[in-house]
C-alpha cells in the first residue's frame, strides 16, 4: 500500500549530550517515520586511516528500528577527514583560484585516486555493515555532489584526452572553437593550455560540460559500489540540488541532473525557498517538477527547511502548506534538514525542527499535525502520477553558454527559465521538464523553450518537425543562436527554428524606454492582456522581421518601431510563438495563455491563478487527487470548477460550482468521487 | 601640581628642510608642551643591520629640552626596515591571504624570532640612549599594535600547543568545538589542520583569542625591556586604538585592551572622529570612557585629529570643543597627529596642525587659544576623577563570535554596543566600561550589557547574583546565547540569565514590517516615549515569552503579536531588563531611562540631552568640575540645574536655575563653589 | 590628391567558411577602400616555434589588391601563441596580482627576452614578406600596446637601475620620495624593495612613469624593425587607445601618447563611444583632438564601432553622423572594428558591420552611403588643418599622482579633464591637447589646465611667463600642488602659480551643502550664467584667499563663506583664472566663457551650442570646410553665422544669416565660397 514518508536528517554525532531515546520519543510524537544519517561524518566513522568506528551508526539503527522508524544511510564522502588531507593534500581540488584549503565540505578533487581509494573503502565498510539491518530502506550516495570547480593539472590532462577523443584533431578543435581568435590556436597537443585562464567561451563551456560528466561518472561509481550491497526493496538515491541564490532557484549549473539521475533508483532533492511574507510555493513546484521529470516518477524531498533562518521561520500554517505542496508535485517523502539545531559551526543558524534547547516549539507542534495527516492520508496521497501536456525544455549547455555570454544587465539563463516557468505556475499550468535530447516530444501538446542558446542542430530540427506535426512551441529570445560548441550560427537568425517561427532578425539591442504595442489579435483578447498591463521591455530585444509569422506585439519606439517583438506562426499542424524580448509578467502571461489555448489545454485550472494554486494527479487507486493552496496572507473565496469531490482532511463533500473560502496559507485536498 | 599636556607627534625625519628651531618657536606660541617622537622611523635610526644613527632623536631631545617641551619616545618597531625584510623575509606575517608583501607598516609576524631579535636590539639601543635625557618623560611601546592576522605555520604550531595546554585532550576539543560536524573531527595532534580555512566559528574565535594573547604578550615583553631603562617619574604607555570605520568606532577586535593595559603605567589612545556637520562628540566620549576604564584612571590622548582629512577640517570652534571634550572624559593630555602635514606617501592628506606650507592657519590659530587655556586651567582640570554608577559590559569574545555569526543585515557587535552606548551619551548618563570578568559589579547601580553573545557561565551567574542583590541590568538580544567556546547553550534561551530576566524564547526572526506596541507602563510614562516615536523593529527580533517579567513592549504583527519584545523583571532586590530586538533610538532611550530611574540615578543631567552634553568629575582639589558642551550649529538656551559655580574660562559666576545661551560648538567649564 | 580612407579590420583567419570573394564584393559595394589585417593571429602565422604559414596573409593581399582595396598590416605581437607560453612561461607578465595565466591577449612582459626574440622574428618574417606587395600602404605595430602592469623581478631590477641612473644616490631618493616615512628608507641598493607593495605614492608614480617608458621603448623598437622593410610611401602607425570606462573616456594612464607617438609616421587611434540616446560626439571630438595633437597632423581612426554592442547599435543616421564627426576633427581615415561579427570567443557580441549571418543589414546599408560620400568628397575633406587658439594641458604624471591621491568621492584625473573639456566641446570651442613640456605656449591664446597635480617647476614658471606675456590660463583646483616626484610643495599653495593667480590657500575641505555665490562681475554677465544655474559644489573645495585676484564666485556656507571659490587675476598682459572647486556645468561654462572672451576668441561658433556642434578646418586647397552636427533626437533650427558656403553633400548654397533646420542626428558639410 502506498505510503508517505515524513522524515528528518539526524546526527547523533553532533549531540551535545545523550539524546537518542528522547529524540526518538519526540519524533514518534511528530509522526516522523524515517531518518537520514551518516552523510557528513566520515572523520567520526574513520577517525584514523583504516581505523573504523561505527558506534553511532549501529546504535541509531538499532534504536530507530525498535521505534519503527526507517533509516536512509548516506555515504559519508562529501566532507573529507583532516587526516586524509594531511596525508594526501592532493585530494583537495585545485581550482582557477588556486590550491584548495582544508575546512569546508565539498572541496575535493573527485577524480583524485587518493580520494577515490579512501572513499571506496569507507563506502564499502559502512554500507557493507548496515545493508542487512532491518531499519535500512535505502541509501544516499554522497550529498549535493558537484565538481567543485576541480581544474588541476590532472584534470586538465583528462580534459585534453576527452577533447581528442571527442573531436579527433586539433584542426577540428581550432575551427569549431574559433581558436585563431586572439592567437589562441593550438597547434600541438603538448601545448594545449590550461583552460582555467581561457577567454574563449566555447572552450570554457566544453570544460564545464566535461566537469559535469565527472560528476555523472563519480555518482555512477558510488552507485555501483552501493549496489553490490543493496538488498531487495532497498533503493539508492542522490540529493540533487539547484542553482543557489540563498535558496533553490533554478537549473543546477554544475550537474547534468538527467544524466546523473540515470544510475539511481529514485530521484531525491533538496528544496529551500523563501518563506514568511515571501512564500509563493514557486520553488517547491519548480524543484518538484524537475525531480519528478528526472526519472518520470515520484521522488524524495530529502531536505527542506523546518525553522531554518530567521527570515525563513514559518508563519503559523506555512509548514503544513509547504509539506502538502511537495506532495502535490509528486513527492513521496518530505524530510527536514534537520531534526535539531546545531550548537557549533557553520550552520548554527540553519535551525531544525527543534531549536537548540530540544524543547517542543511552535514549528515542531505544527509538524505533529503534518505527521498525523501523512499517516492518515498516506495511502491516498502517495505515488501520485501526473500526465502533463506541457513541458519546459531546459539545458545545461545553454545555461553555461549564457554564463559566458551574459545578458546585458547580468541576468542569466535561469532568470529566463524562471521568467517563463513562474508564469506557468501562476496560471496553474502544470508542466514537466525535458532536455533538448528528449526523444518523445509528441507526449506534449505545448513545449516552452527558454533561451535555448547553445544546442546542436538535431533537437532544433526535431522541434520544427514537432510543430509541423501539430505541436506548439513557445521560444524565448536567444533560442537557437549558437551551436553545441557555442559557435554562433552563420545562418540568418534564429537559424534552424526560423522555419517554424516564420521570422528573421539581424540586429538586437538593449532596450531604453521601449514599450510594447499589442496587435489587435492580443489586444482584443481581453482575458489575455489587461488594459493596464505593464508593457515595458527590459534586458534584451531582438528586432524581428516576420516572414510568415503574425505579429502579437510590436516595439513602441521612434527607431525600432518597425520591428516585431513577439510573433506567432502557424506551421504545418502546429504553431511556434517567438518572444523576442524580455517583457513583463502580464505580457508573458498573455502570450502563454494564447499558446495554452492554441494547444487546446485551457481548462478550469486557468480560471484560478496565483495566489490560488491548483495541482492535480492520479493516485495508486486511479482516483483524481486535487490540491488547492492559498499562498497568501488573506483568506480567498474560491469557486470550485471540478468534479464533485471529498475533502480528504475533513471528510466534507464539495460539489462543482460550490464556493468556499480558503484560509490564509491554507490547503485543501480533494479526492474525486466516482461519477 | 596637576598639569595638562598639549602635544603633537613630531617627525624631524620627515622634514623637507631644516625646521627644528622654527617649529619649536611655533609650538611654544601654540602652548604645545609635549611631543611624541620616533615610533615610525626604525630604518632611519638603524639604516643597516646593526648600524645605528640617532642624530634626529638626539637633536630633537636637546632642542625640546632647551625650549621646555617634554618628549615621549616611541619604540620604532611597528614599521620594519627594508633591510630586515630582505634579510629575513619571514618577519612578514603570513596570513589567510598568503605571504606578506613589503611596503606598509604593521605587516610583521609579532612572534618571529628574527623580528623579535632585531626589535629588542633597536629598543635597547634607543631607550638606553634617551632614558636619562631630561626631556624624556615617558615611552610609548610600538604603536596601535595588533596581531596583523599572523597565521603562518609557526603561529599554527603555537596555537596547537595552546589548545593542548588549554583543553588537554582532542576528545574535549572535538566535543566542545563540535568538530564532528562536516567531518572536521581531529583525531591526532599531527593532523590538526591550519585554522585559516576553518568554517567552524568556535575554532575561529578561539584562534582570534589566541592571537589577541599574542598581542598582550608582545606588548608586555616590550614594556619589560623599556622598564629596564625607565627612570623614576617616567611612564610607559601604549597607543591603543579602536575598531576603525574610517574613524574610531568601537571595541578593538584584535586586542584585549584590558589585558594588554595591565603592563603599562598609564593608558594611551588615539581617537579620530567625524567632524564638521557630523561632529557629535560620541567617539571622544566612547574612546575616553574606554581608555579611562582600562586602568581606572586618567589617560593620554596620544593622537587625535587637527585638520586631518578634507571632510574633518574643523569648523571654527570645533577644535576647542574637541580638546575640552577629551578633558571632560578624564584625559590628562591631548596630542595631535601631527605637527605638520607630510609631503609624501600614504598620509599626505591626513593633515596636521600645520598645512604643508608650515605657516600659521586658522586651525593652528585656534590651537593657540587651547594651549593658553590648558596652561591657565591645567591645575584645575587635570587628574579629573569619575565615580560613575553605570557601566557598559563589553567583550572581545562576544565581538569575535558575532563576526562568525553576523546579524542578518551585516551589523556586528560594535553596532549593538554603540546602539546602546550612544543613547546613554545622548541622555548624559556617564559610564565606565567593564569586562565580563569584572569582579566588582557592586560598584555600579546599573550595568548595560550589549549582545554578550559568547561568555562562560560564571559572569552570567554573577550578573544574576548582582540583580538579586539590588543591581539593575539591561541586556540586549543575543546575550547569554553561547558559551565561551561559542557553543550555543542547550538550555532554554536566554539560558543562565533567564533566571534574572524572567523570560524564555525559542524562535527568533528577521523583522519585516514589524513595529512595537508600548505597554501601558511605558506608554503612560510620557517623558520616556514621545507619541511620535519611531516604533519600527530592524535587524533582529527574538520572540519572547515572559515567565515572571512584565512586558514593556510587544510586537505589532499579525503572526508574532503574541510575543514580547522588551521586558523588565523584578528579581531579588534589583531588576533585569531585556531588549529582544533592535529598536529605534527613541525606544532604546525610553527603556534606558526607565532603567536609570529604577537604579535611582535619574538626575539633573538628564534634563539636558544631546546636543547639550554634560560631563562631570572631581579634580585633585576635590572640587566638582562640570563641562557643558553644545554639539550643534545653533546656539542653545540652557537652564543650569547644578550647584552654584564659577565659569572657569571667564571667571563669571553661575547660579542654580540661571538660564544662559551656549554658543554653537561652544563649551562652558564650571568649577563648583564651596557651599 | 587628398583622399579619405574608409576601412574595416578584416580577419580571414576567423571565417567559419570561405568568404573572401563575397566579402570583397560587399566591401566594394560599401565603398570600403582599406582593410587592416594580421595583428591578432600570431599562432596562425607561426603555428609552431619557427614554422611559418602566411597563407591567409598572402591570399588576402592578393585579393584585396585585385579589388583595389589597400591594406594595413599589423605586427601580430599583442597576443602570444600557446606554444610560446608553454616553452617560455616567463613571457607572461608577473604583476602585483602574481604570475600571469595564459588565455587573454595583452598579458606579456614586454621586456622579456624570450618574448622579444620571438616577436622580432615574426615581425621580420611577416613584414619582410609583405613589404613589397602593392596592396600594402602601411603598418601598425602591435595593438593598443601597454605595459600590462609588468612588475616581476626582472622589471624591478631594471627599475632600480633606472632610479640610480635618474637620481644618483639613495640619499637623494630617500629625501625626494620621503622614504623616512613609515620606515620605508632604503639604505642600500641591494635592499631596494619590490615596488608592487609600496604605499608611497611618489615611488608608485615613478614606477608607473618607468612602466610608460617601457611602452615607448617597446614601440620604438618595433618601429625600428618595421622601418628596415618599409617601402617609400608606406607609413607606420600605432593604434593608441584611451582610458577605458566601457568606452574611450580620457587620457590613457599606461602610455605617454606624446612620447610614444614620436617614432611613428602618423598617429592612429581607436575611439569607442556611447551611442543611441547617449550619443553626444564628445568622445569622437576628445579622441580626435588628442590624436591630431600627438603629431600636430591628421590621423587615422583605426577602430571605431559599427554595430558593436546591443547598447551601441546605432539609430538610423548615427553611423553617418559619427563618420563625418571623425573627419571634422581631422581624421583621414575611419575604419570599423570590424568587418564581420565573430562567431566564437570573447568579442562575439562586439558586432561588426556585418552580423553573424554576413548578410546586408541596416547598418551596412547606411555604411554604403558613407562610402559613397567619402569617395565623392574625399579630395575636399581629407587633410583638414586646424589652427586652434585654445589648448588643454594634460599630463600622465598628474593622472598617476591622482590615482594615488584620489579625490574624496573617488573621482580621478580624467574626471577633471573631461569636466572642463566637455564644456569647451559643448560651447563649440575647438582645442588642441598639449603636455606641460610644450615649448610653444604662445601658439595659443588660452590654455586650460585641469588638475595639474604633479609637475616640475619649469612648466609652471613657463605658464606664469605665458600669462605675463599676454596669455590666458584657466587652472582647476589641485594644479601645482606637488612636484614631479609627487612631493607636495612646501610653498604656500597653489605654489608657483600663485604668482599669476594672485591667491593663496591653506585649507581644503569636502563640500557638504555648499553652494556658490556669483560676484557681480559674473552675475551681471547674463549670457554667462543663467539665473537658474546649478550652484552646488561637489567633490572638493579649496578655501581661497585672493591677494590680487578678483573673485568670480564665493562659497555660500556659514563657516567657509569668507573664502573665494573661483578667481581671475590680471597679471602682466594676460590673466589667470583659478577654479578652486568642482562646480556644475553651468558654472564652468560661465567661467570658461569669460576666459574665452578675455582671450578675444569669442566668435559666431559660440552662438551655437550642444547639441549643435560646429567644427572648422582648412582643406588642402585652403578652402574653409565647416561641419555642423545635430547630436539630438529632434530637428533643430540653426541660423547660419558664417561666410557664404556651398553645402557639399547637396550642392546647395547657404548665405550668412540664413536659417535652416538640421535633421535629428543630421550633418551638414559646408565649403566656404571665395569672397
């Protein structure tokens, strides 16, 4: 029977005094049914080279098992012991900033043989010891693994071999990467210069891609080791995380999540987000959609915030809202980082469910209601399936390329991704994430493509074909501009996708006091664009000339007024919309709404919008489960537009067309009634 | 007979042409009676290793003596000669940023044997030569000494030994410093990693404490050397300085002033402060209170500004106001840095009493009036004693800990200290500074404790006992939070002081649109809080729940409104006030005024307030000396509330209740008449 | 017959596919008659040490020649090949930031023998090969050459020898540089410390002067090599550039343009400037006046923008306006960087005349009209001579000194230069640039001297004499303050020039809420200062006391109101104006207008002002050529005040007193009719 997991990270090793029994009693009271241990404490488990001490692991496993709490065991490799660094300083990554310095976590050269040798041994010792313990349900390899910018001589050597393997000859490399420029031409393999100083974005982006492959390989290697010990029913996961802007913001630059996820049984993520008056649920949805898309299945939220920082301590009700929002995106587990606030070191103010005093507190008390509801509704809410008809296409390659070629005001790829994603979220259009290599575009009716700046020809041609066959695409500016080596295409822009988009452009400028003028097709569509909508253009504008496309928006400017800003082109059975500039939320929403309508996807969900968020799925019993959230400080009236349902938390029935009031930061969970 | 010293730093070595006789003539005209020499010119006095040349010292001593000007001789060790660095590059401090680079002053490893050997030799040569010269009244060791972040391998080695000495075992260290976290556990002494990369604030703070001890030892070592030569009647001092924010702002992070001051005969300081329209006198008072507290006696202002920078050049009257402000805090000497503006190098625009042209100028001309008044009133104004009943408790340990754990908006410990101190200053409450280790709390009626974040149990228990016995304490937020190793206490916060404060808290948040609501006890006290007072909360707020405390202010917020913000608790014979958030000047003043009143200290001084500043003391003849200053651009009417007095600058008599007008940037000095 | 050159930088090596014939066809269509090649592609021409491949040079020369397009060949030395760095890492400059890192251009130690050896060989091979090719009209040595902050041990060694050569003894150096300060005294040559860490601005400035001499020598060495091959009729030039603030802003800090220009046959520059709504023409005028002044002759604009960045892509009309503005300042050639936008690497978004698609585009189309007009009017417009009576005196030494002693708000020397220059430009006063060493001051009626902060006595005395003999000078604040070793003068300020200026000052302050009060002589001069003019003082103010000078402006301030701010002094036959503070555009313009009037230079040009810009010269046929530009978005009515002329672009005649309308971003070119 499907089951929800409600968990915490637990560090017996960090405890200032013996707490295990008390902690477990408090966990049980809160409905905690899983803990995550061991990923941060190598130096405790291997106090000296080859000397092992798993006392804390053993006693936690036994005690948890006795209490009926399951355990996920992490491989403790993302923070290296002092003795290892003292014996083998080369385990620290050499980066563009120079040699590493001991102190923090995540500072290793993940290709260092000394590191790999010792990592393998502690993994085998630990996993071999715990695998058959009845408390253990699964494993996490390492934690928030990245490449840590490793770029020392040994890594450079591997990179040169990678380049030779991939491109064959220096002539090919010089040509594709444009190395004649500024005398960067490489004329013998021996002289291949270290990439850390390069000013060639093509070469820099290739190195970033190589570094991401190091992560994929490193994780697959760890999974291989753990799999040797894994017992039937156990799983292996990784704690993926996102571009960090003080919270989980966007696509992770240092890891190819899709490639890295292949080795794992189930995807795991950490999701941290603004809270208090800034809580919108967007990051929970974004991170959840990404995690679910990695293996097209349910996922684990291995870390999210309990109290966390002073600016995140949740208002009453928000902890519940957050927990159910994770479930609504397809999570099967919600775990807090972490159980108790830590009394020393770096994350002292990243507070857990318990404050430093280990006493019940308002946040813990709210968690108890979540634990209760997870237990009672788990069989209904777990294993939620989605059948989204909209996908957002994202790409590490485009992301890196745009780091090298930033937008004029410093905005980057993820700003563009979130600019589009957030509007989908706000208008209650659920979506998956796909990569350009996704072979099954036809699963979707609408594909949104933010700034697919650097990509090879094939996916663009596939997208053209997709449109021809009846698909709908919304591109943003800069899509299709450069190829997979970040060489700008020599074709008239936007290059290959011009065919489906029906337009061309040669000039692009930085907007200064430029506004948009809606063409009748948009202006007439009252629902799409409010008369008072913000029409200013920011950041970037391409001066579009339609060939076959119809214009949705034009620029309002004495010199650029002849050019189109947003266009839509009927092509074959489908359509391609092109947004040539960064426009306001209102404009983007109008364009996306047209595209959703064109795709035949406009439904009752779009009658509601942020702060009222609706998420839908099918549970294991094939029942429609629908969540309605109020992401605001005010109670909001909602008219229910869906099939008659049962409100699962209260047992109340709700008829189509009924109007109810959703309390501030409130959540309603509905199970459809058989018709 | 008590005497005031009026001085300048004098650098014969820097002169572009022969000036000595002319300079002395101009000094005499300005009433300069002491010069400070030699602390910056090692390379002149020892041009080559072991070759000495004290020509400039000899001639200055002789000429000054002939003119009746006294001399303080500095040991020239804070700026090392080029030859020493070339011969022994290891004299430069290796810091977290890497090896040192020659050029500036204050770049040495103060533990380097090569440095110490050569420093000792020049000290012995110089001090041995001048000690019996009749012009010499005292010595200054080094200058503004700090540890210059020295952290090379040799310093690290000393630190490890210090740790073993202090904590005994690694088990103890691992436990107290929480080193299991992120695999930082140290399992053998050999592997003890360099602290420069640590992310463990407990370890980092301990290293900072160790570095401060290096300074204490280094200065005591210099004093020991100088004492071997010191003649009867001569003194040894140090030029202590303060946290620098472009001016003297707060507690010095790199030196334990109280510990370092022990070796000296008399405390000396430099005090630089905003001027022109920004002159408030706060830094003069703050630095003076600190300097006076170090040895609970009078002190020397070894450096303060004459013209200094373009933004500090004083308005007419300000140089006088400043000079007497120093005296009013207990200074026995006011000396300018420096006599003449320097024609080359780093401090060309840090101008002295003379401009680069050595001609009389408006500032020099004003100094002449100060020299005259110092001479005429010296016997009355020197050796001023204070008997303050209010103390502010400050702590290097709390300061360092809060560098590691900054307030959310980047404010640091000194921001909190000044936030409270400045209000005391503005309401004319004079105070001493004490450290947590101060054994005689009972000397004071009221102790103000800003953010005593990291401290061992004993002082907190002593403060509890102090309250029980009738003392009054005002704590700010974060007090008592962590112990002396910066480990957060596991007790319910605010831990040990909860007993006296009668409250607890578990959550703390960053304020967003939060205001305070005054409870009737404050709101009714009209004098305390004006109706239009600013009630916004900034930076930090703890959600307080009183147990026995009465609430003074509550938070005004939809979610945090149930919590208290400021409380007062009657405990034993005394009271403890707790300010749980950063509030406005007006709110702090209302809270402090209540505490002053509770302490029975409210007096006529509090009927005046900034910009009218009153400072009081008892002179050597046991006469009450009272200064009244006008720190503003406007003349202000003042009603005199004290005993009948003689205005010392004019000879006029002033009766209690009389009203007079104090001119802009004016000063009045009163000597009480025998009753 | 005089001829205009219209050119582009052309990189056959960067082409993504074979383009030569197509490109030449498009060039011809646009009137391009010169290309610049080869300066960036050493690694292509010498793919391995001693292996040469000039295929691309040969074929471009042949094809261009066949098409009648001339070629300027660059020596390819400013970007080093990877093989050279791998073989001889010491070719990379060691700077204050440490060793160099391969990747970018302009990273070499221009004194490295390994670099010089290989540079000489490629220069000889390339220039020897092309010199007799009929397409080649001249050479550019290196590109935008600077010293790249080279400061390694070898450079330091040369610097010490330079110091000994220049100053003779250490005693002299210690004295002049004030090295006693902070124990910086150098007492033996062996211990001369590396200058990279110095805090002594005098020493730092001397090192910068030494570094600039390295550039002069390096360029002269290259010219010497090229001259060995140069054929009759060919020229050698250098591409000088300016202080870069995202565009060409001011005097180049790293090169003494006047000294470096001596070796060359003709001066060349690159000029990049704001565009679109920020296009003012000021930088075109500034850079042009400087370039023309270097050799007091016409010059080449070797690089300027075509499309360039998204914020520079020109509005329709602006490309023409820019091209003719260059001519109006005396350029004989306007060349774009570059022909085609590059598909990879650092400058992908620095677009050329063609976009990445190589297709005609609006900017290219506008260039075609320029090419046509250049061809048709070349004989009239080329070789324009100026006979300016106003000069602006600029100095690398003053610039560097003010880097060490910055103005309080961070403004630097070029901010002061542009503050004055821009007002001259706006009021249509054309000027030359001169250095303090200029022997022929009497060529000018008015010399404007911005912040001549550090300079030896002789030029100041020459300026005094110039005034005595009837010249007029306008000094800004800080002029004359320090000598050539950046030692502040010990005389009463402003030192030597006090004689001509008739004033003195001892204090200077940072303005806070200070305004100016115009004295009657200015206030009455209605034309000079509008009643609503901005009178605020910013950045810096000297408190001036006139001796013989009359006051133009006084400070309006409670404490500084007694001091003068701007004065004018009749001295001998001339006058010296002194501006003691940073004042508004309006105030500066009023002061400059008085000075222009005093100098007898006020003419009809001053009846027009920005955005209407007038530039005048005499062509080879001794005909007056006059350009009138409209640097604005609006059409402006202009009353023509000069002699009857022919409008060269239209053939229309224009009478004196006629009024016409100049279109937005418009240009009118007039050739005077014989009277």
